[in-house]
C-alpha cells in the first residue's frame, strides 16, 4: 500500500524521493491530464534517457549534478503509466491490470539491484550501467511513440451494460467522485471517444493555467480522508521495514545472508500477490473499500504478531502475510484514487497519492529513530497503532458509503 524500501512493497517510484519532489509528483501528473498521457510520458522518458546518458559521460561533480536534474524533475514514469493504463482499460478490469503492473514493477526492482551490482564491479561499470539505463529509457520512449494510444482509448458507452451489472460498488465510487469540486466546466469538452478532455491550446500559459485549476480543485476537494488512509498505511509499513535488518539480527541473531533471503522472499510474495490481486477483488464482488479495510486489519495484526515474535519462523510467516496484504491494499487504494479522480484528473490524483507517500517516507526515519530509543520493537508497534487508526478511518468511510447507497436505493 506504500512505497517501502523492500521490493515487494514499493509502488510507483521505488527510489527514495526528497521532499522537493512531493509537489513535482502532482505537477507532472496534472500536466498529463492537460497535455495528454502519451505526450508527457514520451517527454519524461526522453529526458530521463538524456539524463542517464549525460551521467555516463560525467567527468566532474558539476556535470554529475547537472545530469541528475532532469531525472529528479521528470522521473515519474510509473505514475503516468498508471494513469495511461486507466485510460486504456474499462473500470471493471482496472484492479486486475494494476495488480499485474505492480507485479511486473516488483520483478524489475528485484532484478535491477542484482544486475547493477554485478555491472558496477566491472571496469568502468558505473558508466556502463548509466549507458544501459539510458538505452532502456530510449527504447521505452520508442515503444510509447508507436503506441496507438488514441485508437485504444476505452469508450465507456460501449460496455456500459457490463459496468452497471457488477454491483453497487460503481455507485459508491460515483458518490465519492461527487465530492470533488467541479471547476472550470467551460474548459471541458467531450471527444469522439466519449472521454472528457480539457480544451487546450498550444500555449504553455494555457496548459499551466489548467494544471493550476486541477491542483486547486484537488486542494479544495473532500478527498482528504482517502489520502489520510494512504498516509497512515504508508507510514506504518515504512516503520515496519525501517529497522527490519537490525531488529531481526538483534532479536534472533540471524546472519546477514538469512536476512537477505527474508527480504527477497518478501519481494517474491509481493510480485505473486500482484498477479492475483484482480482475482481477489473479484471474490469481494469489486467492493474495493471493503477489501481495503480487511487488508488494513490483516496488516495491523501482522505487525503486532511480528513485534512479539519469538522465532524466525514467525518472522517468515509475517513476511508472507504482510507481502500479500500490502500489495492488495496498494492496488485497492490506487483503484480508489483513479475512480474518484474522474477521467480528466487521474494523473493529478495519482501524483497526489505519491506525494502523500513521499511525506510518509520523510517522517518514517525520524519516528523510527525516536521509538527505537525505547525498544527495538518500537517501530513495528507504532506502525501497528497507525494501521489501526487507518482501519478505523476506513470503517467510517465504508459505513458512510453504505448509508448513502441505502438511502438512494430507498428513493428508487
């Protein structure tokens, strides 16, 4: 449900993000709403490719710093990719596709450090690794360039009967969407494919104005309960993993190799969980908020179990359960954000969600260091308490949605 240091728990941008990037996540996401996903994704891939290429030929500290600037600003490709996927697929298939996307990302972030660690040890390995990264970004840019994006855009009216037969979850999502302020309705038109789009001109000022409108609408919306759930769960999971290595070593005298196996095992469980996320949501009859509530309860109980574990076997069990629950929760919270953002604000919502996680990532080391002064089990216990708060908030949201749905059913 969060971007954690462990491969299985990372979402979207897995590398650590400085505080300056929190706003850039929203800005780039909103820019994709205005200028188009394919165009923005292509620009970010090309700039990141140039950045890594420049990194490969860097021979001085100033040039090294200059090479990192484009990457720091525009390396939000996973967030834009999620918004692009949501444009290409119907809503009832989104959890399944997002789960597979999360699984593929987890595999990439498991293999990436291993391959780069091997390459860096070679003569000139750092430069070789930089050029390989640059090449991969340019290859991805070529794939995006050839993607028939407009031809594949999902048309809601074509399969309207399918979405209305799923269950009342669609209605719940619609009720949540109504909480977002409708801003600048004159700047929206309906294209031939039925997708609402902003009227944009070629001027940079016009696009900047619309980006500002999107961000302003998000700030004044009533969706902060969803972002608060994301923040609490992100902080809880980051606290769990913040001292995982040291805690297991101190509590169970585990060797570094065994701890490494545990971390890799958690990554594998996270990847496998992403593959079955769609099926799990199907078992819940697409009641995403209910599944999110149950995954939060499972995460909270697992953290409590880990904090009182007396053997390494219990830690293994906790890694298994937590790898599953956090992956399912991550898919659920992403689906909620995409549903509530509307078709013309999905990038803004995803960027905002990533920014919330970035804030949690900044606070986690501080809180972890403070509570570790009292107990080595302090971080997971604090994480369990935060997860409990998130569960209570999710229960409140679920109750409100059910009451609203029942009221509308009585009217009909």
